[in-house]
C-alpha cells in the first residue's frame, strides 16, 4: 500500500474512527483475522457497541472497519497514526489524537504489538 492509498483508506474510515479505534483493532486482531465468520462477528460487535450509538448504518461501520483492517494488514499502522497526529484537531477533535499518541507510546514500549 502506498502512502496515497493509506490516506484514501483513512478518508474512507474517517480520521476520527482511525484514531479512536486503531488500538482496539490491533489488540483484538486475533478475533477477526482467522476467517470470514470471525471478521463478520467482529464487525457486528463494533457496530452494536459503537456504530449504532454514533449513528452509523451497518454498511457504514463495515466499510470503516474494512478500511482500518486493510491499514493494519498492509503494515501501515505507524504511518496512519502519524497522519492522525498531523490532523487538524478542530476537525477531528482531541480524542483521536490523544488515542494515537497513547497508542504510539504503547507500541514503542512493547505493550501493543503491530502484527
């Protein structure tokens, strides 16, 4: 995946979504990476736990999840987090930027592993 493709994936998922959920997706990768059924169950979990409360349709949640999974599978996590850190806080809010900062620190400390 090129940097331009990664940015398109971030735009597809939304910078807010990437910043807020990247950590959870990394930590729970084993739950959704085994097969299609597990991936569908994980996306349903994300939608029911978060997407519905955020006003997303299931299809919107699914699109965001697949974009984020693609970033992880293509080993672009650190570049994506760096992109989130450079986003305009007034557009995406402080939460995703703070989450990205904490996740980068956890990755550097070995507390979270990038697959």
